[in-house]
C-alpha cells in the first residue's frame, strides 16, 4: 500500500458510541484536504464494543485501521503506539469524543503547507470545566513555565498536526512515564497555534478524574524538572536555620531567666512536624526512584493484541509484531 500524505491517530477507550459520529464528520474533511490519507485508531483495552465498531467501518473503508492493546496502557502510551504505526507525511492526533472538531484539521494542513512542522490546537475557553479545575490548570501552566525545562503553550493539548520529521524524533523517545505535551515542546521545530472551541462530548463521560489529572500534572513536572527534589534542599536549609535560631533563643532565655519546666505538647508537635517533613521529602525522592526503576526494567511500552486493516501496518521494523520494544 502506498504511503498516505496524511495520517490521523485517534486513541480510544470505551468510545464505541462515538466511533460512527466521528467518522461521519472526519472522513469528508480528509477527502477534501488530502489526496491520500489513513485513520489509525488505537484501542486502549476497551471493554465495550469500540473495536467491533471500528472493524465494521473498516470493512467499508480500507483506509481505516486499528491497533488493539492487550490491556489498558493509558492514553500517553496509546499516542506513542499511534506514532509508531502512522505512515503519513503529516500526522494528526485527536480525541474520539468530538471535542476536537475535525474541521479544524483543514486549518492544520494549511499551516503545515506554509512551512510549520508542528501545528497545535489552542483551546480558547474552559467554560465546560469547574472553577477548581480551571484554577488548577492555570496554576500548572504557571509552575511549569517557571520551573520546567521548556515553556508550554497555554491551552495546547494533544490535538495537533506533526510533520514526519517530528514524528520520527518522537519515536526515539522511549521513556515510560510519558508527558506528551512536554515532549512536543521539547523536540522543537517551527510551531504555531490554531484557536478552536472545545465542543460538547457527544456520548459517554470523560476518563480523566481529578486524581488522574493531578497525577498527570505531577508526571509532567517530574519529567521536565528537578525542582520537586531541589525544593526539599531549600526547606532543609530553612528548617536548620529555624532550629539554630530557636536553640539560641532558648539558650539566651535560660541564661537570663533560668530553666522552665519543659512542655510536653510542644515537644510532641515538634516531633510530628519534623517527621512529616522527612516523610514528604522521602516520598518525593521515592517518586523519582520509582521512575528510574520503571525505566531500567526496559519493558515494552505496550503489547499489541490485534491489528485491523492496512492502515494499522507498522511503519518500519522498529515495531515488532507483539509489542514496541524500547531502544537500547
């Protein structure tokens, strides 16, 4: 099969009801803007009929294929698998819930033809989110801009177009704890944003709970900054200074006014406070050590249970039949 000009990667997890509506809107756009295209769904261990619906559409349209994981590996890994299997000169990543309007891809392609190797969708509003979620999102971007290795465009997510040059670089990045937003920015290349309005989810509910979002944010900060480690050095200096200052205070007071009866409550509070500081610092160190442990085991990023259609063919021999092996 000839290599397509444009590939679309769509990670899916229990999105069966959204597959048909998505294809109804997406395929006409692709026919209009690309002479040759393919759609690669990455089924991230769905428990519903997602894969069967993709298979049914694939029978009618051979340019649609799917890669099905043996279990749920997470969206970040699903994106990596899609990049492994996409063969186009340009690759678009989008969600299946129609919150990423397929019509915006036409603008992506126009910007790509103007010479931009990375074209990202930039959401213009967060009206569908709670005030708390919006606040934490803004806080994360500010912290990442202050302490991260590279700046992140605010409002930019996975909805984007990446030139083949960028795709090949991303494929060489084999870390297990992936933060794709950071990886997109890290590889560089000429980039531009395209504003878009997030649409309402057609069917189903979001897979991102507040706990998962917090964990994802911490993964991003840990992957691109050592500040969580350094901050405990600063806290140690501050606590040591306060301890010395307190010791001098009690020494002077004892010399001037004599010894007071020691206070049991203050002793217990001090012990609990410093114990908490120590445990938190050990926890942060443990997070980084855990990531090192996961990396040195060198397990594959994912395991493929099934491939459907020619659009799901591997792009080269970097991807074995059973799984994607990490590069040495």
